[in-house]
C-alpha cells in the first residue's frame, strides 16, 4: 500500500514550485467541463477521481470548512467575458 504522503524531502519543494508556477500564470483554481471529463477518463479513472474529491472534502471538513465551495465561472473566451469582469472588479 502506498502511504498518503510520501516521505520525500523534495515533495515540499516541488509543491511550492508548482503553486508558484500556477500563480505566475494567473491560476488559482482548476475548472473543466464534465463532458470533457467523461470523454477523457476511463471508468476507473473517474472512480479514482471521486475518491480524491472525497479525500479533499474530508480534509476541508477537518479544517472546519465547508466540504466544497461554489463559484461562478466565466469562460474568458466568451464575447461577454469583459462585461462580467467589469461588473465584478468595477472596471470600465
């Protein structure tokens, strides 16, 4: 059985670098369409991912947070994206 956290001294360094790279690219969240999700993954991969989500929910609950958050998501490629951005951020 693989332990939950591998005792690798480079794991923390890798995690910090990965988070830094994502932030530099403007990413904080991961969003994907369910259609793409089911098209791309096998049934076993979907089951694994569901286990991952449950683990994340349990972690959040242990931190006295809600199991998950709800977000409004706007595809920045849509023609109305700038209108939504201006409404949210008060930009003209």
